[in-house]
C-alpha cells in the first residue's frame, strides 16, 4: 500500500472538503504516519474515512472528525492541553505539535502502554501520559487552556468546565444516539461560560471507570 499517496488523498478528499483548512494543522496531518497508530490488521484502512476499532470497545475517530475537533479549538504553541482518552495516541501526537504541552489520560491500561511506546518516537516531546479516568483524576486546581474529549458524553462535565483557564476552550461531543452535537465551551470569566454548537455527529461514548455508567460504550 502506498501510504504517502493515501495520506495525501485523506488530506485533499476528507479534511479539506470538511472545511479543515488550517495549514498548520494540515501540515501536521501530512507529517504523521497514521498507520503506526492503528492495530496492524487495520493498517490497510488507516487513512480511510471511518472509525477504526482499537480494542475494549473503543475506536479511533475518523481523520476528518479529529481534524475538525482540533481545528475548532484554535490551539496555539503556548497552550496547555488536557486530552481525555489517549487511545492509540494519534490525536495526542497532533496536539503535541500544535501546543505547548499535553496531559493525556487513558483509562485502559493496554491502550495506555501502547500509546506510550508509540509516542516516545512520534510526538514533540511535550506529552505526559497518565493512566486513569480523565473525568475525575486531575487536580481541580490545575487549569488548562484547552480540553479535548476523544469520545462522547451525555452532558458537559462541570468539573472540566471549571478546569479551563480564562479564555480556555473545551470541545466534546454530547447527547444520545443517533444524533449528538459537538459543543465548544469557552470560559469567559470565573463563573461565565459561552457554549455553542459546532456540528451534529454521532460518535461512541468515552469509556470511564464505572462499567454501569451511561458513558460506557
């Protein structure tokens, strides 16, 4: 398989056609070898417009979904980022090249270890990986400029809203199938937030610690 050609086609036919036009972001998509972040049996579809199973009921979101979510956050090189749901580390790598630093949290120990090995070679060297529940395990006093949820929830978690710095942005997908909404939350002041819909979609729920939780996919 010609991965270079597949990557170029992904950028032109999937990302650009879904209004992902930030050249800095597109350059990073061009730089990263997505095939190295997917299970070997799915490498032949690693650049396809589809979700890819990565084990334990979790998936890697499609390239255009990742691109659109990241673009909406308008990440700068000075931003501190919290990523909930490391998965295989592909989005983590993208975030590392865009931001100042990334804290990425993954609840699944196998995925955490796999991502750690891959990101040792394919990140900007500014990533800290933690195994745990990203919705609860962070220090409430630690603020982030950007928070990205790599999966759906039923509603915006208050805890994470209040971990945004002033001007900080949180993006995730919320609601119930078959129609969910990608929402951007911006912290304007200590107690004031701007929340608006970005686009409609449907993605799997995040996996969290409690197996009986409605968040489990």
